[in-house]
C-alpha cells in the first residue's frame, strides 16, 4: 500500500508510521508524512495513494478541507483525531474509520481489518469524478459518462451532452473509481452499461457493442461471454 499521513504532531505521525509498518510489514510500499493541508493537497494532486491517515486539526486548519477538494473515493481514509464529537460529520465523507486519540496498536489493527475486508469498487458511493484542469479541479457526474477510452497515460470521457473531457489518470486507475455498471469491454474501452443498446455479433468470432449515441465499440473475445451474460440479465 502507498500511504499518506497528514498529521502536524511529529510524535503521533511517527507512531502511526511505526505501527503501520509493524502491522502491514511487506505490504507497505511507501509512507509519506506531511504536516499541512497545503502539502496534503499538493501531494494528492500528483500522487496516487491507497490509504490516507488524516488528522482534523492541522495547525488550526480543518482537515475536512482535504476531503472537500480531492477525489477521495480512489483511496481509503482513516481519520485519527482527538475530537470525537466530529465523528458524526466525518461519516458524511467516504471514510473507513474514525480513531480517537490516544490509540493503541490493537485499535489500528481493527482499522486495517476494515480496509482488507472492503471492496472499494463495489461499495462505491461518490457521484462525481474529479478532473485536474491546469490548477483547478472540475467535477464530472459519473451518471453522465457514456463510455471511456484509453489515451496513453490519460483517459477520454465521452458524456451524454456529446462533450469529451480528458481525465488525468490512465484507464486502469480511473476504472478503480467507477461503480459496477461500468464494464471493461476492451483493453481500450470502458462502457456505462446503462447506455448499452445492443451487442453485435460479426463473423470470425468478432463482437461489438452499440451504445445509445450510436457509437459502436469493439468487444474483446475473452470478455464477450461475461458481457453477453450481463446484457441478458
């Protein structure tokens, strides 16, 4: 796991890091520690992570500001805070656990057990994808995406209003952020199954899928059976 710790108390940050390494051992790929909201936002804009440890009081600033401005459904978030009265607000966000300070190793183990038993894709709750546009973040409604196309290190999103926008991550990473009605039909395409019109069978074991906007996309041979079964349900 790639982990980011956002904590302005050095002793607490080091303790989280030490206990995390003890619990996860070789599953830890990297751990980055930052102390301010600005550092956290900058890091999350540039780096893909798996887990965020977030304090809510960072030099007098509100830690929730990180979750308000960053697409938080692409990673797990565990809040560690002395302010247990803020737990109710915290669970309005896509977080996995709220750990009250002070905490021990056993409490952290329980938090990791939650992460290990959770399917991020199938328990998806967000209605938006965030796109980095220069220095700004733009939100796109997921329900308005008809299909996605791989474009090297980026992904092209084709929307119901016939607009096309570019996502700053590749198709593999964007796929982790999508709900289960989005299906990989080909190495270069993901479709929103709500917009599928029909499956086309060609000769020579070739298949295509037609969407409601009349766009026809190829279906990989090894994915055809699964997609056919989904369409017939």
